[in-house]
């Protein structure tokens, strides 16, 4: 992050620099009407992603099959690398939450593990 007073902060994320892979897909999630919503609830076999909270806040649960942790995401200067075989869930969204995801590959349904019990067997 670069402080660019008085014109705001500038955040930069370049593939193969701050982002440790080539970016092939970008998406964002916003407009949370229900703060009790839960997103994610899956892991990936190969895909790597970086998740960033651009505005507002949410909780990010990470589970590698042995250890679980919850991160409060509320700082747009911090991204979290979601590697393969990492179960993740997002919840506790503020109404103004905006989530940006930078993915290292195109969407492939076959890469998803959507059943937690199947995930636990593989981890």
C-alpha cells in the first residue's frame, strides 16, 4: 500500500510479485442482505486464490484438516492465500462488505471438494 496524501491510498497486486501465481480469474462478492449468510464451504484440489476484503468486514474460517482458525478480514491491504486442500468458509458479513478474489485458474467444477467429510478423508 502506498500512502498518496491527500488523494487516498493506492493498493497494488501484481501476478508473480505480490500474488504468487498468474491471475486467470477475478471475481468479487458484495451486496450482503443477510449477515448470517455463509459462503465458501469448500476446498480446491489444485486451485490457489488470494482473498481480500476491499470494504467492510467478514470472518474467514480456514481448516487444513488438522487445525482450524478464524481470521477477521477488514483490511484491504491484507490478502490471504488460499492454497489447495484448504477448507474455507466466510460468514459474519458487514452490510458494506466487498470481497475480491484473485484466482490462479479458470472455473472448473471438478476442482471443488464440496463435502466436508470427503475433504477430511483427503487431508
